[in-house]
C-alpha cells in the first residue's frame, strides 16, 4: 500500500530524513517509534503531500501522493481544529471534503461519534472542550472518509486513558477492515496494544523493522529476587528461567518475591540506539 | 468540485458569523463618522456629501483588509490549513472556498455604506446602480487579494493589525479619502496615485455620477492590483505553512 524508499529531506543545514525507507501493507499497523527529531513528522508530511522530498520515492497504491488525494487520513501531532466550530460542523466539513454526501455522511458521522465517544459533544464548539476530547475529534476528522492509508502522528499525546482506548479501538477496527496505518508514538505500550509491527526511526532513518518478537530476540530481560530482609538481587539476562533457577539455588536467605521481566520496547529502542550510535 | 468549494465556503461562513465584531465595527464606525463630519464637508466642498460618504467608505473598506488577513492567518494559528490541503480539494478549490465568504462580507459592508450614504448623508442616488455594484465588486476583489497576500507575509495577528491599520489610514488618506486630492500638497497629489485608495475613490465617484467611461482606468488598475496580489497569495497559500516553508 505504502512504499517509501530512501527519502531525503533537508531544512537548510538540518537533515530531517536521511534515507528513510518503509513499506506498509493493507491491513497492517506500523508503530513508528523514535525520539523527537528522528524524522517521524517530516515523513508524515511528505507522505501527506504537504512537503516535497529532496530525493527518494513515495508511492501509495503505486501512485505518487499527489495522485491519491483523499485516500489518506492524517491526524497531525498538534491539535488542528477550528475553535469556534462545533464537533458536528467539523465532521461535516471533513466528510464532504472526503467525498461523502447526505446519507453516507450522516451515517459516517453517527458511527464515528459512537466509536470515539463524541455523541454528547456533537453540538459543542471544539474550543471549549478538553484536550482529550479535542484529540478524539481530531482523530474523527482524519478517519471520517474511511481513508485507505491512515497517518496518525502521536494521536494520543497528552490524552486521558478513555481517549487513548477509544482511538486505539478505532485504529484496530479500521486496520481490520483493510486500512494501512502508520502510527507514530512515544507510548510504547500502545504498539503492543495495537499488535503493530514496529519501525524504529533514528536520525532520519529506519534502523529496525519487524514484529515485537523478532526485534526483542536476543535482548536481555531482567530477573529480580527480593529476600526476606528486603534485600534485592537483580540480574540482566537473555535466559531468565535458567537464571532464576540458579539464583534460587544460590540464595542464602528465604526469598519473599520473584519478578521476571521480559525485554520491553524501551529496552529495544535503547539497545538499537546504542548499536546505531556505535 | 463545486460540492467541495461549497463545503469550504459554508464552513468559513460559519466561522465568520461566529466572530462578527470586526466587521460590525467597520460598518458602524464610518456610519457615525459620516454623520458627524457631514456638516463640515458640506460647508467646505461643493460635493461634500459625496466626498464624506465615498471617502469614509473607501477608508473603512481598506480597514477590512485586516478581515481577509485575519481569516487566512487564523488557519495558520489553528494549524488547520494543512489539514485542508491533505483533503481531496486542490489548492484552487481551497482558496475559492476560503475567500468567497470574506468577499461577500466585504461587498456587504460596502453596499450597506453606500445605501446609508444615500439615505442618511445625501449621497446622490446613482443614475446607474449597476455601475456602483460593479465598482464595489472590483474594489472588494482588490482588497481581498491584498489582504490575502498580506496574510502570507506577516508572522502574527499583531503584525497584520499594525500593517493593515496603519496602511489603511495612510493609503486611504493619501488616496483622497479624507481630503480631496485636488486640495492636497503637490507631493501628496503625485504620491496619491500610488494608493489603491485613490483609484477606488475615483472609480466609486465616477460610478455614483454615472460616468462609466471615467471608471475604466481606475477599474483596470484595481483589477491589475487584485490579480497580481491574488496570484502571489495563491502561490504562497498553495505551498502551505509546513516547516521550512514561507517563514
């Protein structure tokens, strides 16, 4: 669905993208993670046809982004809504711009209002709503026309738990219906919740790509024992079960608690970043 | 195409209606000033009523540049312009849909002030109202284009406010909106020709007098200004305000 090959984008002396390559299939959710400045937002802007790359290729369904306007739904990182306009009026605008008319538009609005828990807010002006509510509206305006490619740039940043869950549920539903999704986030547990494949960006490039299991293979987890005198023993290991048995055999005092922690996405990111830097 | 333009125009009309303070003040203020200044102008000039009505109408319609500028600049403040650019609507549809409601507001403002001028100030009833209507449309187009171009150049609402307010006063005064150009100093008479306000005033006074041949030159100048400013604004707005662009 989305093919991005060797994108380069510079802002004066700053190189935002430096050979960024990524492909996303229909129905796939790709969690794009990376520090601020890794190039995630520039990538989203180029695929959205808002920016032009200096070099490299982008195709959506085999066509350049300019030829598939309207098949992409974008929720930008920052809230971008009209504060004096109601939620319903926003959805009408973006629905109509997406090609929806009359009954189809009404149905799409009603469906999204339920899914994103906006039903009670429909006739309120967005400027008077909370940050979390605005996040849900922003997501709704990006999804109202059922885009085939969804670019969601930190769609839950600063959002409450209810908002986060509502957005994640809709994203999973739309991916289940065949939409390709690029989901950038700093909240790594969201990637697990979405069952997304992962792309790790750093310094304008994708430095790792794969499923969670593929990427964490070989990374150390942690075994932690707490003794009855509250002393803690913590060991980083790639073989947690064997290490746990060994520690239990060698413990000189009774053990009051055992904690086994598999490698997390945070561990993965730090490991990749360290490897890439070296 | 028309469906999308209508959707954007309707949306922007709603946005305009929810924040009407600026346009109300640009209609009410010249009405009050026309009434207060009329005796002075009638005593000082042969065509005092025409001067005070058309002059203040031109001056306050130039202030409405800020209206166009603010409307476009708000899209940047709210970060909404790029969201529209991602949609199916190409840049030209966005621009037409965005600016049409502002154009209507400007035409409405000028029409109200002309009617008020006729009823309350003694502006001669135009022999051919259609020429006045045409003059209003041309002037509103030029103002809209200048305001849109300005909005792509300034960095904040404050900057826009300073430029449009000071610019409106300077250009309309130099153009003869407050004092007829014929009794201004020689340097001002020469400089006045550089002001769109001068051409607007000349065109409107010719239209009120039913002298359509005298409208031709000022109308052409204003259309040219509008086209150049409009093309500049369209080019800048089509590129949006993404990082690395415009600013």
